[in-house]
C-alpha cells in the first residue's frame, strides 16, 4: 500500500524539501515537488521521484490555476506545504484543493489564529499562556501600545518569516519614525516587549491528532543563528524540556489544532521564564532535527491524514544539526567566532548531521549554497537580513 501513496510537496525550492522528501521516500512513499526554480535544494536532491517547474506562488491566480489543473491530471493522496506562502494559500483555498487531495494544513478559521502573530499573542493573553507583552500598532493610538509594552521593544509584522521585518526601538520618537514604514510594508504590525534572553532560542515541533492526542514531539535548543540578533538556526541540539512541551500542548488544545505545528520560544534571562514568540503552522527548515532524532513527522502527517496507523516514534535527545551554508554566514559576521563552544571548526562528530545535504546527496548542498548566494546578491533581501 505504501508504494501507492503519492505525496505532492509545494515549495520544492526550500531547505526542508530535502529532508521531507527523504523522510517520505525512506518509508516507501512516492514524492513529487513543485518549485518555481531549478537551482534549489529540492530540485537537485535525489530523493523526489518527480520535479515539476511551476509558477511563483506570488502570482496567485496563475499558481492556483496551475495547481488545480495539475491535481486534476495527476493523482495525489496528500498535498503538503513547506513554507508560509503555500501554507497560507492552502488554508484559504482549503475546501477547493481538498476536492483533489488531502490538504496538510488547517482551514483558515483555525489557521489564522496561529499564523497571525498579533492574534496569537492576544490568544496567549486570554488563556494565560506565557508570552511577551504585545499590543497592536496603528497610525493612531500609539500611546496605548507604549503604555502597555514599554521600551525597549520590537516592531513585529503579523506575517513574516525568518525574523524579517522585526525592528528594535528604544524611544517613542524612534517608534513613531519607524512604524509608518512598517505599516506600509506589512499591513498589520504589533509592538512587543524586548525580552532580555540568554542568546539561545528554543523550537518545539509537535503533532496533535483529531482525537486531541499527541503523536510525537521534537525540541531543539538553537545555539547559533543568523542574522546574529535573531534569525534562522545554523547549529542546534535536540533536548528534553517538559515545560516547553506542556506550554506547546496547551496552546494547540486552545487553538483546537489538528496536525503539525512548530513553536518558537525564548527564555527570559532574568526570570528564567519561557515565552512563546510565534507558531509556524507548517514544517520548518529545521525539520531534519526531528528525523535524525528518530521522529519522522512527514510520515506521521501523511498517515494520519489518510487514516492509517501511525507508528510509535522513539525520540532521542542529544542529536546535533548544522546548517552549513548559514553557519558560514554566522562565522563571517560573528566577532566571537573563535571563542564559541562547540567550536565552529568541528565538522565531524558522532551525533552531528547536516541540515542542507549529505555525502549521498551532495548536489543538494551545492545548489542550496548557490541559491543562498543569489539571494544575498539581491540588495533588498540583503538589507532586510543584515540591518537587524
């Protein structure tokens, strides 16, 4: 039966396309990816069975027409989004796409409460889930936000990825100067208290089934990330942390969420309290940390959606995951590059794996690295990352 199950991955250009396609292929599923560009992680990986060039999802009308026609002509059991744009798209068009294949996300009414960072923080306030003080920002009423949140604080877009658009402000004058541009670019934004943290972030991956039970989890401690003031993990280790797991489970219960979710946490350096920053309602770039730790989330997602028996996963803490292309950027820009522990120059270790490829699939890492270079050649992308 497994060999007949066909899975379509959207966002095949992303880093997670490599790990997800590998995870599904290892258990015998047939995997296809859609990608708008060839020079990418998914297109040059050996794991997908089919690689199809599609329109860019930013051209939504064209993308929707292509996807529906493709699903009409080709049978797939599950459609799985790998990035924010496609998760958002599938959620908004849930009923329509679900006519052709099971959609691995939640309908918009539930999805938006997790995806919209401002709405999520308000939900946390209502249900006493630990989070940074957050208040919506508008052209009028800035005083109320300042009174509630104080300084220093962060201007945060309601929708963004990889810490994009987050700006620290120290005074009312600075806030008023920067909020106009933020509103113009992102629409909805909030003011959020700046949490004095230890420099480490935490990530919880969790799957909640339709019966309200939890199938599996993975928790990572992010020890290096880029941009340096807050961004994507370049080196992490899997850990056990009952407090983070409890908060995450309670949050999904409040949301009435069914499926996979990815949580970002920060720990207050002064109080040691963990605070929920955001939820990514889709598979994150760091999904490979779960796979190397014994948890195959893509298999869980597909089998649960199709009503098949989900195998028990044996999670192992202590596995280390390195995103080498991004770790190079960390090394270039970090002043403490020679003082860090573990050493940046430790390339091979028993429990360490690479997030962006492997020796048996070398083109994945090479092409992913090249696509990253192309991104940083774009002045607007480079400014959004390096100006944080």
